[in-house]
């Protein structure tokens, strides 16, 4: 039986050569040796390194590299990463999504992940609705529809049912064509009407004025022309209907009338 301390510069096996600058203490017990490698540097892998500083043993490592050296880390084996450790520690709950929160990775359920990604349903993106109208198929509306602002239908409009138009009461004497197509007004004295906000030239705009005529005369804008260039004669105490149309942005309104209805 022998005891002693030796300094080993090189250990050579049948497959590789390992250079060692440290001391190896060898103790013989029966036919075996137990050894303690006295590490004076930082190139020796100890048990606590496995799984943190270096990858645990893997039978699929390239042939000839069953002993890990510094050159393997980051090429043949994964270098230690706190972020990978964070991912490995996340709960594997069904439906969870891994997202970054600015400092590490966390597991979030679907609703929380959508909020984190800026795609929360009902605020960032439209929630599913079987009744949502589509623009490329025919629509059947079971309830009244209000379109605001103006809606343009280049394909035309087909109606099967009543068409309702709100009667716009004129407060003063300016008829604003952007607010409707049917206007009502009662006058009890001399009145001069003006027409405002017609559609652009090349677009047809028309409207009806229902005039309850208690007293006074009516003066129309100079842009209005009636048949034979003559405004109709009106009887006070009656109701009159006037029809106007323009297609040049209001430069010219062509008018027609049905007058002297009994109130």
C-alpha cells in the first residue's frame, strides 16, 4: 500500500490528452484510486457547474467530446443563460403563452397575453359577432339602420319597403342641404330664403320645401329659376310645395311648385 502526492503535467488516455497545471492527490485503497483535483484556475468542471455553467451530459454530443472543454461552450453545448432558466421554470399550463415583459420571460393565459401584445379583444380588435355586416355580400337588416356620416353606395340602392325621410324644420330662412332633403317652414311675413351647402358640382342634390304661408311675400335666391323664368303666384293662408334640384354646386337651382293646398 502506497500513499503520496504527485504533480501531473499531462494525462494521456487512448482517446485524448488532457493538460493539467494543478495538483492531483491520489490515495490508493485496495486496487482503486480516489482522487481530488486541486484547481488553481478556472478551467475545471465540478459537479455544481453541471446544469448551470455547462450543459449536462448528452449522449448525442459530437464524437470525441465526451469531456467538456472551454471551446465546447457556446458551440457544441449551450452556454448558461438566465433567460433559458426562466423559460424552463415556467408552468406548462394548457393554453399559456410565453411572452417577454421587458426583463424576463413569463407565462400568461390567452386574455392576458393578448393585452400584453396590444390585441385585446373588444378594445384593440373587433370581437366576433355573427351579426357583423360584410361589405362584399348582400345584407338583410332586420332593424332600422342609421348611417353617419354620409355613406356612398356606388353600386346603387334597391329598396323593398317604405322609405322614410326626416322632415327638417327650418328655424330661420337658410335651408342647409347637408342636413336633409325635406324641409318645412311657416312664414307670416315677407321672407327671403337662402340655400346653403349644396353637393359638389357634378353631383345631383335635390330637396322639397313644404311652406305654410300665413302672410307675406316670398323671395327666392337669384340662383333659382322656375319654368318660364317666373316664380309661382302664392295665395296666403295656403300650403305650397316647392321642388329644387342642382347639379353644378348650387350655381343654378331649377324649381317647380304645387301651390295653394288647403292647410
